[in-house]
């Protein structure tokens, strides 16, 4: 989990965007063997403001870290959907 918590501004986020960075983070958690993570994005997400994109990434990463640390789950499902410029 230390490696998951350490990279707060990944190159993937800067070069490929939020969806690719979250997909990569999910794969890294899966590869750790701690828990199975399912990541889905239901439509295109384009966040032109890179500071907001970074904020969303850090927020979701913190949620994952807290879930791993405190809930000890066997499965985590992450679903992102863009509806009328609102992320769900």
C-alpha cells in the first residue's frame, strides 16, 4: 500500500488523463494481491482544468487508501460516469 500512497502526481495523469491514470492505479492495486479492484468509465471524461483533474485523482486515491486501510475489503468497484458535466 505504500507505493499506492506515494505517487500523488503520476506521469500517466499528466500525459494520458484521469481515466487512464485511475485504470492504471486499479491494475496496480490488483497486482498487489491485496484486493480485487474493478474500474469502469461509462463515457468520455474530459477535464480541461488540470488542477481539478489532479484534485479528483487525489480524492479517489485517498478514498481507495482509506478503504484498504480501514475496511479490509475483498473487492472494490469504481464506476465513473459523466452526465451533463457532472461526475458520478
